[in-house]
C-alpha cells in the first residue's frame, strides 16, 4: 500500500524564521511516546550571507523539558549531524536526520555562524511507525 499519511505524525520542530545573526534556533521538545521512529526535516529558504554556515545538533533526555538534555551519540542517529547542516550555498533545499535512540524526548537545534543577513529556515519532526494507526488528521 502506498499510504504514509496514516502512519506518520508531523510536528513543528522549528517554526519558519528569518535569522539575521548567530542565535541558535532551539527546536520544540518532541515527545516520541507511541512512535518507533523520528526524523527531523529541515527546510531552507534564501540564505543571504555569503559565508554563513549552519550546524545541526540533536539532543535527547528523559525529562519533558529536557533539563537532562544530552547530545545524541552518532550511533543513535541516521546520518551524521554534519550531513544535516548547511551553508549559504544551500538556498531552498532540505536536509534530514533520523533519531533511533531510546530516550523519550528529543530536540533539534540549528546554530548559525558568520551569519549577518536574513536566513530563512524551518524544521518539522516526523514521528513514524505509530503503535496505533491511523494517526489523527489534522495532527494534534
């Protein structure tokens, strides 16, 4: 069957934003309870600064507010964080990084460097392999 819609639950990780400095864009804490997979998808728009870079960090923990946040080991990621990062040359592109660790709460952060102009970006967390399907539409 070609249906993925009933088996994923998209959530806002980083709302669409224009970043004109080096402020880290800290995503929402994603609760993975009831799902067996998580993929973050990052979308860029125009990245105006001619030497800007954007590093990606994934953290996880057991507390709902991630007060116990720890950087996710490479073994618990599908694709390295460096591959999910991007530069000023990557206008209007997407990146993805998967989480396969066993902590309940996960968060994505995108940190610019050398960025002094508008950089448009957003990120979605896609929870998959639900314990109960179909998933709600619209997602709640």
